[in-house]
């Protein structure tokens, strides 16, 4: 009889321990949540006529345990040309203004693909080659993406020196 009570107590203890571990792993530690490290890289490919060809790469590294899918990845490019005076943004001082907007808000994910994905432990680069005016000396690149199945948005922004 006493042995049965001991085994039942151990079983209940194991269930409570498993419940605590599950709570800790999924809710406190968040191992099932998005864990994407997001960055941008840049390569100057040279001048052709009055345009400069550039390659931008959106780099997503999945540091989590779950495959992440992006339903939208948008690119915006702003610039400073060689004749522009440096100014700060009025409402966001001391942030530097990049006054020329390339009128971009491009979707980087082709419609036929529906989404991009990054598997756990993988660092994935999503490149885009485009052109900017050859008289630009600096660019500000902003890339935002939306996770598939949520409303969460992740954004990164970087400035690059072009030349001239």
C-alpha cells in the first residue's frame, strides 16, 4: 500500500515537473517565437551612362528553433547627391536627412513565390540589383518584412558611402 502511494506521488511530481518545463521552454524562453537577426549589405557594381548599378542584400539569420516565413519584404532607398547640403531631419534631430527619395517601396518577394523562408540555424541572403543616379554619394536603405501568419514587422536600416 505504501509503495503504491510512493509511486503515485512520484508520477504526480513528474507531471508537475513536465508542466513547469513546458511553461518555461515555450512561454518564458519563447523557443517557438521569431528570432531573426536582420541586416543589409551593399556592393557598388560601377557606373553605366548616368546610373550607378548597386546590389543590396537583405540578410536574415534564423537564430530560433522554428522555420520563419516572410510574406512581404519591402525595400526603400533614399540618397544624398554630391551637391546636396547636409541637413538634419526636423523632427528627429540629430538624424541626418537623405533628401532624395528614389520613390521606392519595392516588394522584394516575387508574387509567384508567395513568401520567402529561413530554416532554423540558417543565414539567408536575399539580393536585389538596381540602379541609382551616379551623382549620389551616400544612400540610406531601409528593408522591412512581415512574418507570414502574424502582423509582426521587422525593420533594419543602414547607410552606405557610394563614392565621388
